[in-house]
């Protein structure tokens, strides 16, 4: 990952090559089963994506442009994408906090451990090991 909150460049196409696509992640649940509903996608405002591609884990409400799919519930796993729909990562949604999403994995982290994407208990187990 880049520096926290820094202006690091988004991942290159080479870095993203082995990564699950956003479309794949939007169709799977926490057990990896494909389904039509999928997680909600929090889309960032233009010129805000660099903050989160750079490693910032807290997505504040002012950075959010819209939510696609369904309105996520408190604590629900959501995907985060920049304004160009480039996958940033996934996190936990909080509609009542000034920080709407706490990113749990950035895109490059998902590339390293794709089996825990959108699955918070599995992610915790991997990080504790």
C-alpha cells in the first residue's frame, strides 16, 4: 500500500491483472456464492479516489457521490469505487457516522487474499494468524 492519506497513484493495470474484478465481487456474498443482488457499491466523488487508492482507510461522507445497488444497512460490507468505477476496496458501512465506510481491504490487499473479500470474520482470522 501507499502512504496513508498520501497522493499515491492508483494501482497500475499490471498490479490489477490477477485481481478479482469489481463485477465479480458485486455478485458474490460472504460465502463466495454468486447472486444477483450483490453488495452495495459506494462511488466516490471525482478527484477523491486518490486518497483511498493511496491507503486512507476512512471514507468520510463528503467524499461519497452516490451508492449504487441497494441502501446498505449499518455494519454491512460494501464495495468502494472511485468516480471512474475503479475498484478501491471494500469496507463496513455506517450511515450515521461522519466516516461512511471503514475500508477493511484495499484493492491490492484483495489481490493477495481474495478468499476473504467481503467476509469480515475471515479477514480477522487471516490477520490474526
